[in-house]
C-alpha cells in the first residue's frame, strides 16, 4: 500500500459541511449492515424452496455489500488520515471509521446482549433499534466536533505498552494457530474437529491455562484499543492504518467471542461449544435468520487475526534491518494466506467437505 496522500484543511464553510457529511458515511454503512444481511437471508431462503439464478446473483451482491460495509471503514480511515492539519471533527471521523471496521463482531455482541435482555430479564428489546441508536450517537459525536485543530501526540508514550502487547500476542498466537487449525479440520468432518478439539481442551481448558489465556485475551483487547486510540491521532502510512484497523476489529472480535462462547454458551445457556454451535446448527450460517451475522463475523475475524500478525511481523522485520520491499512482500503474502484460510474455514462451517 502506498502512503496516504496529503489533504489540506480549508476554512470554506461548504467544504467543512462536505467533510462532516463524508465523516458520517461509516455510521451510515454500519446502520445499513443488518438490513443487507436480512435481505441476503431473504434472498437465499425462498418460501418455495428453490433458488433461481436471479435470486442467487442478488444474494451474492447483497453479501458482497455486507462485507464491503466494514471494509469501507478501512478506506475511510485512509482518507481521513491524509489530512495535514485535522480538526477535532476530522479526528472523530477518523476514529469512527476505525470503529466501523469492527461492525460484524459489534453486531454479534449486541445480538447476544439482546438475548440476555429478552431471555433472562424478559425485556422486549430490538437489537436493530439498539444498533441504530448506537451509530446515530456516534454520528452525532462526529457532527458536533469543532473546527479547532486536533492536538497530535508523540509516539513515545506507548513504547512499554507496545512491548507488552507484543509479548501477550506471542502467547496467544500458539492458541490461535491451534484453534484455526482445528477449524480447518472441519473440512474433513465434524468428527475430526471434535477429536482434535478434545485433545486441545485438555491443555487450554485446564483451570490455570484457561485463566491465563482469558486474561491474556482481555489484555490484548484492552491494550489494542489503547494503542489504536493513540495511533489513530497520528499521520501515518497505509500499512500502519491497516494494522490499526485490523486491531480494532480484533478487539471487538475477542470481546464478542469471549462473551458468546465463555459467558453465554458455557455459563448462561449451558450449550456445548462444539462444531454444531460454531456452525449455527441446525439452521446453519446461511439459512439461519440470526446466524447469518456470524458469516462475516467469522470470515473477517480469521482474516484480520492472521493479517494483524502479518502486520506485526512486517514491523519487526523492518526494525531488525530487513529491506522494506522484502517486508512488504512478506506482508502481502500473509494477507493472501489469511484470505485463503478464512475462506476455507467459512466454507467448512457452511458444510463443505474434502
């Protein structure tokens, strides 16, 4: 990725209005995200039981648009980071763009919280209404930002936190690689997945191991948010923007996944977190009205986990004297591999077997 181009801030009131409207685009995309998923579900679930070519094509377009919603946040972050003298409103718009990248896990998180409200408290809450309200408030925060120049911070304040973040990432990586390999085994069949998972759980579900792992995951999410908040105030290149954006997604993904698997499934509803749970059985990820939100959640989750690791590796390589061109090639190969693995895992969860 080339460095972001420079954009100057003008004091033209019409330009200021235009920039504020552009700043609301990530919030608008986030608000439309659930409706794209609902439309996709309606397209692939005809009452007659058969799918026409037109419906399949329409469903593919709707699903592509649903994936484009969070990815548009990444594009918006690149655009906003180009400002040479960002105003307070511009900085809020930039951070809103980063938050919008995490739309899929945030929507899952809101959906699980809605389940608590309805099933445990008896409150008739609509997750769509809550979702729209959240992003309207976020948009209002951007709109109310002032035109005063935003104060750009130095990078020296995050050195210790960055090291701690990297150390915890090394610990978590061992679990992540096993976990993703376990999900890849679903291409062979749920039985193979269950056998590998049983062997792994003997280690990572031991009381001490699980406690350390959960604490490391929570620290990774919290430190990632802190680092993303700091770096989002700085002018930087597109590689760093991608690293910040993928980190924002992962922070939300970790919280949503821990909430769904550890709290909701295991401790609240007493559900076994096996292959059937992950695949949303019996309806499946595609044909389940609620489960469809898990499709981009999982796909982008796997992609950004591996892509974020590739971004970190690129930084380490450059810091240790590797040529930037070589480090960039390794990073690009990492993103391609991440996309392929994410596709394979989602295909397995949707029923594909080899």
